C-alpha cells in the first residue's frame, strides 16, 4: 500500500515538474534521485549555492507563484523548509509543503532524505510484491 501511495506522489511530482513548478532541494544527490524517479524540472539547490535563503526564495518565486519544498526530513531540513516557506510567503507566492509532508508520513522511520527515495521505493515494491511486480504462472 505504501508503494502505491509513494508512486502516486512521484507521479504528481512529475506533472508539477512538467508544469514548470520549481523544486527547492538540498543538494545534487537529491536532484539525481528525483531524476532517477523520472521527475524533471527546475531544481534549485539550497545547500552550497552561496546564496542566502531569501535570495533562493526570490529566484524560485520568479519562476512560479507556487514552489515545492522538498528538503530532507531531518532537523536541518525541517528548519530549511520552515524558513523557505516563510520567505516564499512573504514574497506573495505559495510554498507547497504537501509533498514533503506526505513523503515524510509514508517513509517515517525508514529514510531521512530525498536522495534515499529511489532505493526505498524499490524496497517497498519488493516487500509488497515479492516477485518484483512480475506474475509467474505455473502450468501443470
């Protein structure tokens, strides 16, 4: 069940990316993980950019009135999400934390960052369908 829920979230993220809604992520590995899952679009990295969070929020809001925040699920990621959300709102745009909250709810206790999503999704698929999603027919 978690596999299906998480897969649906990934599908929604793909659509958002196609619509040009920017994603605020922490780093390069997060971008690689999302692309591995088929999510493409404008990825704006928060860590290592040399920019202040408010400047990052400004860049994101110039791209779209809606910005998806996908920071990691640890303490630092929570703080980043809160500050970015406040900055985006102060600029008159809509910070979207729904995907982050939903992914956190589904993956709670198992993963702490976006870069672990592909592996976790794969693991869920194996647990929920031990044959790896393939059906085998036995003939007598």
